């Protein structure tokens, strides 16, 4: 959906406010900075905001947002579950930047066009997911 691109734009914009000289000197972040165009002014950012607000609105309208709770295995705490979710999300985000985009987008778009790379990505995502799930299953079962 482009969320990894929206997060990149948010990080670059935030870094530009905090340390503008460092952002301009960095070869990666400097390509997103210009005087006449903000990195936040992209369809990926607006789409991601719409996805978040749409999900929130749906939860409010249909009564699923009444109480915030963390679902987890009774054998672990909510804090541990949130820490592992944060670590997993950070690793996924890091991997999406190494892969030049979100893995689900590469897999879905690539497989839909019958590209060999897309099929390989799809099998790799699900294969590694099943392999790692065995070791981390106690975090949600």
C-alpha cells in the first residue's frame, strides 16, 4: 500500500527539522529534500493517513474501539507482547528499506504480473514466516 514510503517521508521530514545539516549531507536523505517540495507532500502519506483514519472510524462506528487491550498468551505479559511487536515492526521496516519497498507490495504486485522475482519473494516471505513462527509461537498462542 505504500506505508513504508510514507514512513520514510515522515522520518526524513522529522530529521530535517531536528538536524537539517545532517539530512542535507547524507546521500540517501538529501535526495528527498528540496526547497519547493516537502517529502510529506506525496500520495503515499495521504493514503496512509486515510487507511489509519478509515480503520479508526470503522472501529468507532461498529463498536470495536470501545476499550484498548493487548491480546496475548496468558503466559506472557502485555508489556512483553508489545516489546516483541515493536521489535518485529522495526525489523520489517528496516527490511523494507533494504528491499526498496514493502515486501507484501513486491510479492503481491510481482506475483500478479507473473514475475519470477515476485514469486520468489512470495515463497520467501511465507516460508520464513512459517519457519520463524515455530520459535515465536509462545508470544501469541
